[in-house]
C-alpha cells in the first residue's frame, strides 16, 4: 500500500526530469541573458573586482556561492549553467511537493503540487544560470523549513538568518520580503508581554501592507505600479490576519533568543560575503554600490510594465475584507467557502495552461492568486 502511494509521485518526478532536461537543452533566447550571467561569473572567478571591473545588478552572495560551486567542479559554460538550472528547477519542485506531503500526507495533493510548480517555473528555460534559479530554490527551502521546523524555533531561526542573508545579498527586494515574512511569524509567535498580541498583529499587518508601497515609492506615479502595490499590500495584510487568527490561541513558541540567533547568523553571512568580495578586489565603496545604492536606482533605469487583468483590485480588497470577517466570525461554513474558493482557483490555474485561452497561468497567478 505504501509503495502504491509513492508510485505516482515517483513516476511524475521521472517525467518532469526528462521534460526539464529536454526543454533546457533545446531553447535559446536571442537577448542572451544566459551569456551575460555566465560571462560575469567567469570574469569574477578569474580576476575579481565585482561591481568595479565587472558590472552586475545582482548581489555578491550569488557570485560567491557560484564560485564555491566552481571550485567543486562546475564550469561556467552553457552546459554547466543549464545543468545547474535543471537542479534548481527540480529541487524547487521537489521541496514544494515535500512541503505539501508533510502537511497533508495526500498523494493527489502532492502530485498536483509537483505538476503545478514545475509548470509555473517553466520560464526558467529562457534564462539558464540566471540568479532566479537560486532565488526560487532558496525561497522554497525556507518554506519547507517553516513547515518542518514550525515547533523547533532554534533551527527555524538559524535557517531564516542563513537564507534571508543569502537572498538579501543576491536580490535585495526578494530578501526584504522573505525577512519581513520571517519577522512577522516571529512577532506573532513570540512570548512577549508588551505589546499585547492584538496590538502586535495590527502593527505587523500594517507593516506588511506598507512594505510594497515603500519599495515602489519611486514609481507610484504610474497606474500599474499603484495597482501592484495595492495587490501586494492587501495580500500581505490578509496573510497576517490569517496567521494571527490561527496563532491567537496557540502557546508561544519563540522569543528574543531566537531572534538574536537569526540576526547573528544573518550578520555572519553578510560579513563573510562582504569580506570575501573585498578580498577579491572590490572596494568597500564598490560593494556598497552593488549591494544597496545600485538596486535603489534600478527602478529608475528599467521597469517592465505589468498588464493587470480586469477585476484585480475588486478581488484584492474583497479578499482582505472576507479574511477580516472570517477571522472575526469563524465558522464551518466559512471554512468550506474558503476551501471551495481555493479549489476553484487551482482548477482555473491549470485551465490557463491551455495556450488557446486569453489568460496565461503567470498572468492569472500575478493578478488573482495573491
């Protein structure tokens, strides 16, 4: 019986591995971000001087991590970069499947998760060796740790410090959101007398709502950016509401000691990365430019317009209002409504994989899934 439960998962995993390899080694984009990243990595390992001799808009941890892989045998060629992307793609898919299996013990849910995550990450074939591969893998690893170690705060704090520090020094905006999420979990689960739990929930909910507005403040004169900030803000606030409702009656599981551990591990990652980059020819001023000043200016240099689909703000604010109502008046009926809505959203996501539809899965996920 146990073997029969694992057989569909193993079979799908084999199919996805073959499909990923076939797609990765048969695609080439004319704009060639692949070559740009590989060239930057090759130049870094041969002469150092990141951000001064070598241009990059990505953080130093990405270069240092890949340098370690190079010492272990990875060559910065088209083949090497695509093999690494293949590993990231399959590992991320596997971590998400393992997370769902850990939470549900459902073969069907795990299979659907493996298929959905794999297909959603399909654009990775366009830019092999891009930092996006490492980013999605690290984010999935943090999510898995959150489920696996939810009652082991010391391990979770160390993981948050390590992964949060790595992402902050790879792509700072992604790292900011991951650290904010981990900090929110800590604030809601910490054994604190002051401020009271309800005040803490309102404070972190407000902070998560304001975070995207603060990060996008330089582009808020454009309508599509305003929509972006509002969608992410309502999603953040709604998530905090749901988390607060789930943990209100639970016993505290963390405290100041765990926060200090997370900050300490993150600081060690930052100091170790900075020291290694400076030792390889980058000045402290150049490092500051690459890690912080350059990314702050990047939205003024390049932005990609997002075409928001109809009804996105109605759904965003409606979902937030429904979340608040469901927390204030919990009932079995509301739980069934939420479960039904999630099933419908999942069905629509898979339906959008049909390329003849006017809505593709990535537009659906960005516009409606949050």
